[in-house]
């Protein structure tokens, strides 16, 4: 197969990031025809189809391998140019990070703000469930991720940040209507529930921990794909849900929320995974994220709730 020409590899990355050949051409300052020719040449060189010509364009499994390579090469090139003093305009390093919505809404933004304060780095954040952020690492779409996955993705390092504590809560009126007439283990599995999206299984796991004979939370579900909206819908009395402790506490104090099964907090371990690259900007962000997590998350070793994670 021989070496992979860097211009072709960078072109493939641009097509994946921008979503279309035309948009990639505009970013690279070449014609769409040149972009198409480079991608075809790379596919011929590798002997594999690298892109699915959908809208937006998506990499195939083989294409993801090349995308990971391209992103690593780009990060290393930018770092080398910066050290040599020949970076274009000495602009900031761009880091792509996958993060779950609750971390983004609670503790992560202050950490990223500290890392970016001197202007050396800027971020492209991808919001995804903590159980799925590692997938974006595998696909090469991001350089780092806040994830609940302890096993390192190939080519990545992993460190435990701490435990994110969730509380099972509901509005007082909801509790009176749905949970007061009988044991909680009987009532909760059939009560209306709030979930983040169709892949959110946290409430199901919580129900199975309380009532192992049940398969999960009820079928009456509201899907709310924002952390703030999730908390607001629970407080509005449309269902029960697991809310980050830091978001739940003021509403508990005001009486807008009531704890369900207060003896069973739900702790989710969060990890920082990143590529094994000697890139100062990535190391800077990793340290800022670790320090920020230490201020907000429970320390490793805190007793976890049964079945969490």
C-alpha cells in the first residue's frame, strides 16, 4: 500500500468534519473536484471505501481509522508549528472533546474556562451520554472524552475523575399522586419517568437495583435531551428522575422537589480518556478537568450505590 499522502489524509478529515465535499473544498481552498479526486486516490491506495456518500458524509469503519490518524497528525503538526513559531497567526490549539450533558451543565465548564483563559486553546464540544462518549473517541471524532467507561479505548489513556452523585427526586404533588399508595418498590416501576433520550438507561438501572424482579422504569416516559430541561420537567411534576445532586439541592431546600428512596443515592464514576499524544494543550486541559472534577465530584473510593454505573 505504501505511505498515505498527508494532503489526502487531511482532505478526508475535512470532508468528515464539514459533512460535504463542497464544504471541505471551501475550508481547504481547493475545488470540490480536487477534494473528490484526493479522496478517490486515497481509497485506491488503501483498497477500501473510506466514505459513505450520505448527507452528511460519514466515514466507514476503515475511514474511521484514517480519520483517527489524520486528527493525530493535525494535532502534532499544530503543536510543532507553534513551538517553531511558525503557526498561522499563532492561533489557539483546537481540541475536540465529548462530554455528557450533566457534566457540561454542572462542573465541566468552569474547568474548561480556566484552561482557555490565556487564549492558547479553543474547544469543539460534542454532547453525548456518558456511556457513549467513548464511541466518539474510537471513531476519531474527538481527542478526549468524559466517560463512564473505565477500560481505555485503544490508543488512549484513562484516569478516574470521581463520582457524580444523582438523587432520585420528584415533585411533591407527583409523589402524592403516584408513589404514596403502597411500597415504593411496587409503585416506582410503573410511575411516569423522565429520561434524557432513548439511550438513557440510568432510571432503568436504578429501578432494577431497588426491585430486582422488575425490568426497569415504566413505559410512560418523557424524553428531555437537556440537563436543565430534565430537572425542570421533574420539578413540574411530569415524572420522577435522577437529577445531579448539585442541581437538586436548591430545589429540595425550596420544597419544589422531594427525594425518593433517600437512602439510595446513585453514583456514577466518570473518567477522562484522551489520546496518547504529547500535546501541551491537551495536557493543559486534562489537568484543568482533573482539578475541576476534584472540586465538584465525590472522591474515588466513596461508597457507591448498589448497581450504579
